[in-house]
């Protein structure tokens, strides 16, 4: 990890130590740490391809904040892929979000606990503050912690409006992969499987967007993410 990235991560951590919306979990230890490393090796064995990376590469450089929007189904691999990027990530405030928060903490990222049903607005405000102060990227699950699946909520649009950072739609597919029997059909790629991530065109939201305009940007984000997911599925075959 570069000195610039390490410095950014340290500054982000220092800026939110006292935040009531953030739970700084301890990294995995003991048997859990071993299992975590095995999971990293599992995911690292995948044959990974990115589509339209050059178009958004500048947005992912340190000091150039952007908001990465993903579907809940692709959470596992996305967490792994962005693990070395200084980032603040919204994580569900429910007990199910604890493993995500701890994984992020182990990778040096910052989990902000909140969802549409629990502390979501406070979490957005905290993410806005950190992005403005540190210039790091943000990650947000567009369909939230409870869905409906692949129906975007307004959180990413509001975050983009308040920070001026563009939202980058993403879509991901893997084959072969296991699909959990959950509301979102979470994807777990098999070792050595083909994983494809597609980036959609960045979406900028003006600071005066309200009401019907926010809904239009929300729908645009949803359509772009679903199209990116469709293309990723088509590429994986």
C-alpha cells in the first residue's frame, strides 16, 4: 500500500473516532482471522475482468472522491475488490452488518453504520463530512440492506448531491457461482471462476436537485446499474 493511501486511511480514521454513527470493530483474530485469509485467497483465485475501466479510472484516484454504487447481491466480491482503496462505506446497522463492518475494518476502511430504516440520514451526513475533508471514495449498496433487490434507493443520489461527487454505477456477474437463498440472491464466486465487473457512466447530481429531480436521478442510477449487470451476465455467459 502506498504512503499516500496509508496516510489517507489514517486521516479518515482519526476524523471519525468519536462518531456516534460509526462502530470501529476490531479486526478478525484467531480462527476467524485464518478463515478470513482463506476467503481472501478464495476470491483472489477468480479470473477478474473490468469493462469500461479507463472511463472512470481518474475518479478512483486518491483525492478524487467518487461514490461506488453496487447491488447487494454483488457485495462479497465488491468488498474484496475495493479492499485497498481508502473508502468510507455505509453498512447496515443491523446485526447482519457486523461481519461486513469487521471485514472493512480489517482492510483499513471505514464502516459507517446506517440504513434506510435505522440511522440512514445520520450516516449520510457523516459520509458527506468525511468525503469533503479527506477526498476519499465512498461505497453504498444502492438497494439497501433489505431491498427490494435491484431497486435503487435515494441514498446514493443524496450523497452525490451533498458532496458534488459523481455516482459510478456498477454491475457484477460471476460464473460458476453459488447464489444464496436470500432476498438479494447474494453471489459467491467459486474458486477460479470468471468474474466480470461493468462500470456505467458516472452520474453527477446538481446541488439544487429536489423532489422529482431526485427521483429521476434515482431511476437513472437504477437503470444504469441493471444494464451494467445485464452486460456483465452476458459476458460471463
